[in-house]
C-alpha cells in the first residue's frame, strides 16, 4: 500500500468512526486505548487511533520522549545515539515527518568517512587500508582483503536465500536458524578469520550465538533498502525531533515517569497499574515496550507460554558508545583519518562531521557485543582513563586532544535492555510468529514485532499494525 493510499484509508476510516460514539460504553475520564511506551511504535499507534476518533493516553516510564531514538544535543556535532539514518525505504518515517512539518536533510557524507582513509589497528599494529590489504597478517580471501572484517562477514556467510524481506519469519526458512559459526566452519575458515569476524559483529555476542537466518534477514533488508532510490536523510535538528513532534501532535495525554508494573486484561477492558500508584483503565492496551522492559511487568492472566518465554529469553544487541568532544584534530598531525576499525578494546571510531566539511566536532567510539562487558563494569572515571590510554595507542597525538562528553550503554538501561532484537540461533523459529499476537485486549508493537524493513521503519510498521488490530474489533 502506498503512503497516499494509506492516508486516504485513514481519512475515510476516521470519518466513519467519528460518526459512531464509543464513549457511552466507557467512563468519560477513561481513554479508549492506553499505549505503553513513547517511542516510534507506541506514538504511531496512538496517532493512528486518534485519527479514527478514539481517545488515547500514552504512558512513558522515562522523563523523555523517543525510546531508542536519542539525539545527543549536548555533544558537539549532535550525534545520534540511537536510530541514526532515515533511508528512502523508510516510507512511514518519511511520510510522518512530512505530515508533522519536520524538515529532512540529506545526511552529510564526511570525507573523513571514506573507506580508503580508514585506519586499521589489528594485532597491536596500526595500518592504512592499503597496508592492511597487503599485510601478511590479513587472512581473508583476495576479494575481501580491502574491507573491514565486519563487512566481510555477510560475504563469507553466503548470499541470502530469502525470496523477499518478510520471508525471514517463514517456517520454510527456519532451517537457517542455526549458529553462523557452523556455516563458517563448514566453509573451512581459519580461527584467525573467525576471530576478526567476531570482533565487531553487531548481531550476537559471539558467532556461536549469531543466527545465520538473522544475518540473511539483514542482507535482504539492505537489498530492499537499496531498491528504493533516494538519499539517506536525517531530521533537521536531530532524529529525536520526530517522536517529540508525534507526541506533541497527540490530542490525548502523554504521561511521563509512569512506569508500568502490572497489566490486568479483562473480558471488557484492561487495567494498567503504575509504580506511582496510578491506575489507568481502558478498553484496549498497546504494549510498545522492548522485551527486557516487559520482564518487570506482571501480566494477568499471564502471557501464553511461548510469548512469556520470549520476553525472558530474546536476545538484544549490546552497544556501548563513548562520545568524545574534539578539542584538537589530532589525526591531521599524523596524516590520517579518525575513522577506525580495530580488534582492540575500542573497536570502531566514527567521526561526527555534521556539516560534511571534514571538520569533525566529536568522535563516537562504538563497541559491540561481548566487548561491551569490560567497559560497562568500569566507573566513568576509570572508563575515561582506559579510553584515553587505548586511543593513544592508536593515535599518539590524541593525548589531551579529546574529552569524554557522553557515555551511552543501551544494555545498561532498565528501560531499553539493549539496542534491537538480536535473535540468537533458534529464536526466530521459536518466537518470531508469536510476539505480535494479541493477548485478549492487549496488543503488541515494537521493532521486534516488525515483519519487513528493520529499524525505525519496523517500529512504525508495528504501531500501524497494532492500531489496525484494535480498529478491526470495534
């Protein structure tokens, strides 16, 4: 369905629903729907339900809007700590931004982010890309020697057999829901190759707990995104402006610092209990929370066994970020770029060059998976000391040229529990088909219930689906 068709359908439905009064069935002070979570999924569900004439209340546990969209306004260069880019295939995201009067701008491509300028720090040695390509320590096949090992993973795992992007959740493909390490071993790859592939893997702590089917899903997603021609964009002022605008446009209330502790699903309505003692009664509830957050909510009656198991077991990505303010462009003195791939503790560095003029105002150190544990155990002071020492090993001129401006570790947040659903081997086949299934009057949204394009678009898609389910019951 095109964006225009969807908007026309919503307008038509809103007119029909608006002509019918649901309020006599419910107390005047109670909303028709309570939405849990003020991220993209929950806010999109709330907006669509309001367009159809329903009264909605959103409960958000934190003191900010946006969920895992987080623009670091207090860091030079204003980096994104969550959803960072809006692709042309993100139809719902783009359409909503335009409806709300937000401006989108093409993401600036910094000359500091050129692949040929990437610095490699492997086995304690600093190399340019050309040097790494020629290095005797480079264990990769000829065609892959000039790319970062994390990108080589998809090539070495094999081409995706999925016929379309939604096929990742099709039982016919569950045969691929196995550890990617087994596939790599079957291809005869050396332990050195496997080690390097594992360092920056964003889809599992290790390759043994990375699903081959999930990698195929990622590959297919990239292919689908590339089919839609258009620029990669960002919201002017930061991507967090989108959920903030969505919340502001709602007619109903968005209650902050309202952490849900219990959801009681009845035959005629749902009661939501919050930690502050407040109770919220509604005809329906949309739960748009990450699964780790749901682990602290008591559902009555309990969720179906497999859904409840998924809440407890589904893996989420682990990402620790250090955002460094640049006091002096130290890399220039060394004739290098600050764009780094490493098998050491700091793993990767991305320069934040908001204007695309080669003048990075901040650097983002990005650490994935198992590598996050050692950093997350440190205090801010100890983490800063270690970070500066490790950075100096790679760039001796960096001493005193940067300062730690912000630390973000999504897996340390009780309200996130990680970055995105990171299906371990066997979890797609066991959980993918149950997570979005309603539990009586309780409906579910969130990127983990998305079926097609991943990321921000999956969150928007899931909110639309949950709203449609409720509207179909009226």
